[in-house]
C-alpha cells in the first residue's frame, strides 16, 4: 500500500500542542519513509521541537497511518542520497522541482530530509 502512493499527510505537533498536517511527497523502501522539506517550513520547526510524527497515506476509502520518531537528516552525503531516492520515485513534474534544488545546491535551497522508521501503523487498506 505504501509503495503504491506518492503523496501523504505529514502530521507534526504545532507550538500550541495541536496537530499540524501538510501534504508531502514521500518514498517508502520497505523499511523507512523519507520526505524532503525546506528548513524554513513550520513542519520542520515542529518536528525538531517534537520529533514524534505521523504520516498518513490515503487512497479513496483506504488509508494507512504510520507513527514514529522523525530522524532529521541535514548533512551530506546521506541527505543527498535520500533526496535522490525520493526524486527517483516521483512523477517527472515533481522530480523536476527537486532537480532545480540539486542544481542550486541543497544548502542554498534549504533542503533537509526527514526519515521515519515506523514503530506502529494503523489503518484500513
């Protein structure tokens, strides 16, 4: 189910303590999910403060939410490799957006990666 999807809701804990959900692209390799974000995004600030996150994939009336601790990947070569992995799983239009960030440089583009190794999952798939 996770391999078939490309978009998910990333839920972090807002500064107020409530949930904050954002649509993101992701890649699942059978072990972990990776998401590329800008370090200027509120969701990045949220997960640095509180690393427990949920990622929910929805397909019609089927869904799966995976939970765990976010791992922030901010340094190369790992950040570069994980961003390429994500890019290779995307549609050509979305992959092109990441390619522009590679050309600019991941630091200059403020790109960081979140890796989630799920500790729990729940849903209806």
